[in-house]
C-alpha cells in the first residue's frame, strides 16, 4: 500500500509544477523574469495584481466571464431537465435519432462553428454580449447535460412517478416537488460540467466578443501581444483564473468521483 | 478437512480498544467439529459476519486464537487457510465462461489440466450447471450465479471449511427453497465442514446440525435446533427463534419456587441461583401453554384479548394483569372468550436471571 | 427499464431541440453554403459544386494536417488511457487523502484552455521556464520554438498534464463502484494481483473506459486553443492540427469555400469515428 502511493504523489507533483511556475512568476518583477532563471521570487512584488485590480478592463473581464458561465449553466440545465426526463421515461417517434443527434453536437469542433457563429450572433445583434457566448456554449453543454441527467434519472425507479400520479400529483408539481429533489446530485453534477466546459472554452468566447464582454482569460493573451512582453502581469492574470475552478472543485470534492462517472457506473 | 477451535477470540475494528464497547466481537470460545453443518444465526449487527470473516481470514483477530486442527491460523491469509466462501451477492467473473469460473481456483493453484477438467465436470453435475458450462457467466440469473460462487468453493477437494454469508439474500423466494435443499444434499455428499451465516431462523434451522446464536457481539447459545427450541439458554434465543417468540414473565422466587402473580410455577429442574438480586423471569413458549378447566393443578387467570388465525393454529393473546401472555391453540380446539385459565407445561417452563437460563 | 410510448414527450424535448437547432442547424447551413460556392468578396457568390471538396480531399496540406491530427490523437490516447488507469489503480480507496488527491487532480481540468497554453508556454521556455531551463541543464538541446520534435514533445506533455486526470477520475469512479466481495472472493480463489486486474477490475471498468476513450478522442481531435497559444502551429507547420489549419484558411486567408468544405469533412470524420464508438458501447450495454 505504501509503495503504491508513490504513483499518485509523483503524478500530483507533475501537475503542480507548471502551476507553481505560473504562480511564482506572478510575484516576480518583469526584470527578474527576463533577467534569468530564479526558482522563486527574489524581489517579491504584488505590482502585477495591483495593476489588474486597478484597471476596469481587467477586472470587468472577470465579471463578463462569470456572467456568461452562469447564464449558460442555468439555461443548459433548465432546458435539459424536461428533455432528459422524456428520454429516460418515454419512447417517442425518433427518440434514438434525436438523442444521437444531440450527442453529435458535443462532437462539433468549435473551430468549424466559430465563423458561422460570428455571423449569426452579429446578425441577431447579440455580438459582444454575455448572451452570445452563453448561447453558443449551449451547443455542447445542453447535449452534455441531457446525457448526464438521463443517466441519473434512469437510476430512479419508475414506481416513484407512478406513486406520485396515484397520489394525485400533476406532472409539473410532481416534477418540481418530488423528482427534482430526488435527482439533486445529478443536477449538481450537470451544473458542474456545464460550468467547467463553459469556463474553459475560449475559442468561441473570444470570437463572439470584442470589448464589453471579453472574458478574463482572453484578455490575458491579448495583453501578451499588445503591451509587449509583460510576463508577470500575464502570470498574475492566469493565476487569478485558477481560483474559480479551484473553488468549484472544493465545493464538489465529495461528489467528484461519482460525478465524473456521469451517473453511469 | 479440519476441526475448528476458537479460543478466547476477541475482535475490535478500532485501533487500541479500551472499553468493552469497542469490541465488535466479545470474548468467545467455540469448537466446530470436522464435517459438521453449522449456522451462525443472529440479527444484523450481532457480529456474525465478523466472526465469519475472522475464520475465513479476511480479518485478523485482535486477541485469541483460531486453530484448524492443531495449527494456529490467526495470522494466515484466506488462501493459506484453504477455505471457500460464498458471499451475499453472487460473485462471478463476468468475462469468463461458467467452466472457466469453476476452474479458476484450481488453475490459480497450479492443479494439472486433466484433474481440473474432471473436478469441474463433477461439480457442475452436482449443481446442475452442466448445460451452461460453455456460456458466459454474466448471462446467468442470480441463482445460477450463486451456484457458480458455490461451485468455486466446492471444486477444491482440499478445503478445510466452506462458508456462506447470507447466500440466499438475492435469490427469488421460490428458488430459495430449492437452493437450500441443494446445499443440504451437498453437505451429505461431500461431508465437509460448512458454516452458514444468516439472520433467517428458517434457513439456519433447516440447514444446520448445530446452530450458534449470536447477539450483541457474543455467542448466547450453541445447540441443535431442538435444544434451541426446547431449552433456550437466554431469553434472546427464546424471542429470536420461534414465531411467536417465547413469553418472558417477570417473577420472584419464594421458598425455592418461581412465583408469578402469587402463583407458584413448577419448573423441571433445580434452580441454580448463585446469589440474590438480578431480574428474574419465567420463560415459556406459546406452544407449551394450554387453556385449562378449574379442576386440575395450578393455573393462571387471564383475560383473552385477541385471537389471530395463522393457518394450522391460532395465536391467542391474553392478559394477566399488565402482563401479555401468548399461546398457540390448534385448529379446531375451542378458544374461550373473556376470562380464562392457563396452564403451563412444567417440563418446558424455565427460569431466567438477567436473561440467562438458571433453571 | 420498460419505457412507455408517449408522443407527447416531444413537448418536453422541444426546448432543447429549438436551442440546439438554432445553434447547430443555422451555422451548419452557412458552412454548407460556403462549401459549394465561389466568392470574390462583396457578397458575390457563384455555384462551384463539389469543387472545394475535391480540392480539399486532394490537397497535400489537408493530408498533412489530418496525418498530424491522427498521430497526435493516437499518441495521447496511448499515453493517457493506460497512465490514467494505472494512477486510478494506485490511488487510496478511502481516507482523508482521497479528497485531497481528487481536488488536486481535477484542478487542470478547470483552467481556461488559453491559460493552459500560456502556462506551458512560459513553463517550457528554454531560457526562463522551469522545464525548458531544466531540460537544457540536463544536457538536452531543448527549444520548442525552433525544433519540431521539441514542440511535439511539449504539446503531448501539456495534453497529458491537462487531461490524464479526466481518465483517472472516470476510472477511479468505476473502481470504487466494485463491491468489496469481488476482491474477497478473488483472495479466497487464490487469484494473483494480475488476475484480479484482468478478470475483475478491467471488465468492470469497460464502461467508464469507453466513455474516457470517446471523450478523449473527440476532444483531442478538436484541440485548438492550447496549441494555438503554445506554438501557433509551428515551428513551420509542424504542429498545425486540423482546427488550427481550418482557422488559418478561414480567417487568415479568408478562403471561405475551402474552409467550408474542410469544416464539413472534418466534422464528418469525427462523427463517423464517434459513431463507431457509440454503437460499440451500445452493443455492450445491450448484452
């Protein structure tokens, strides 16, 4: 047992190395970074962070990111819930084809959709708003949410539904009062995945925004190219983007293993 | 094949146990004869599975010894102990055929191929698995899978003991009976020590020659099904075995005789009361109580409160002051309503102190 | 589970259908439109039939990108699936360390993809990055901005860093779902550690492994942002995978016709391969 735990320890060390480098870099001055190799900050500075928190174009990037991620998560899970219920409980014309077609959208390369999305969302006047990004991300998040929720719902015996109808519940009341609480864990997992994929996706997010709704992570690469080689600032911005992910993982830490199996083990 | 001796065994799941409550299994000594059919019977959480896992080697005891014949096996692995075990949920190797499943324990031990083949076919025959030998084990029903688990234990000709941990839990009711008789038959055929863990008294009493009744981490009685029924060593055994369970009536001892509500109640043997004090009870099974006329011997006045039909007999509930007494009346016999007299069969009336049999 | 036939269930699926149709069908039609037309700018289009498809399918450039893409996907699958499985097997099953392990391992999965690229960009820089500097100090002549081999090495390592945890988490979830009885029975049957893996763990993990392979296949086939930020497809075009090439054609050169044709071929390749996985998975489930 002792010997085996070497494997995860080494792996975690490997995972932490680039993160360590990014974080230490964010506390270094530009001179120190470019001046040569230092394993940790020689002249510790918070200037990079100060710059970010004093510049609205920076910190508003955060707000924009959170905004579209939140809209997308709520939207995806809300519309996926009734659909997943239909797939898990009923057979209907074209159900299997529909399910597969939905999944194919999870397989659509963002690069294929970037240009048409740009034209589509410009045409409907949503370009450079959080809504454009949120809606475009539903392309892959709705199918994913349907898939995850269907897995969890199929694990709930049908007798639950039947008992509720016998007890005189209407469908909407049953769905909200009884069914949703029963699959709360599944909803949590679906939200987690929607958050995750909306938060990490950058190609569409970057393409569909210009100034107002530019996500924080996209601002970062822009800075790298426009304001010269400010690696410290870039590292600080990068470090800040690690935080929301870390917070979310911390909250779901006890469900993480089950969640990743998408309710299908 | 081995005689199993359990000597002053104790087990705790916590490290460094201090209090008696830390022990999931309280100190016990037990001897299981070679070739016997035993059942470990008790409610959930009584420690019977712990005891089973200690014997099989899946757990190692905190204190005490386990001897197979004269060898102390306490620290040996299940493989070294040479035992077989059938679990609650059928365990089969899904990707293998039924044949390969049965051959697996032999292959792992390097048995020659020819011998494996003849053993597997012999056991498959006994378990009626012959026609499915070349099918994938994953496709079988629950009872088929459970037979495979059982078969993997039986193929090895050298096992010291075969253990069953509530093996019929997931089997359909109508097949339970079939599988249970199969087990009994197999025990007669191969004549090997078998230990059967269950919380179901019917399973235990029909399978075992001797039943070990456990409660709260200790052994309360070891005996044949008849002994457990006729002379429960503890009121727990009286309650747990039999349906309805034994009546336990608070009493006192006056002039060396148990006395209930002022009536002396005769019992067959001597009373062994080492000292005074303790909670005294009379224990008598509903089967050994009769309604009686006023004419003969000592009787107890009761009020009949409830009669329920249970097929071949009726369960009659009566009340003597605040004490409930239940008795069985055979179908067709009259049941008085209202006031009545009860008579206890003296041969089957026992006295208990703090739950334990004292006379 | 026996499902009842109920055509009204369509009403429950309708919102999903509308959203996805809006997002999938309209843009896809645009792409199809481009792929069969010739444009000279100013919104003037003329019919070009299957010209662009023929050109794309015959172009060396497309073959080269597709080759690189297949190679990349094959390499990372060959590394990440066994590695993830091995790590999951070595993880503790209970105790306080489980949560710590899982949280730390999941971290790379929640980092925006261009941050992943930037992070590895600075990490691997030969003069000032920990990895680049370290490799050079060990005597390797490492420079991913100039040597294609080094660029590939860095990208593969980055992808392993980024995604192996997904495989670990899936496998781990599958492992903890195996009842303890199986391990105990194996012990009693005298099974070796290898036999336990081969006959208990691997068969029980088949389902999660299929999901892992499917997800890793799809996502690695679509990789864009991380590589774009790290190497920009270079040096030369040595790390130009399909998505990067597509972007170069569509936005760099504004060749909408070829880009449209390429998009459709690209999408169809992923669809076809995913369909194979999907049917295999469903067939297993039916058994």
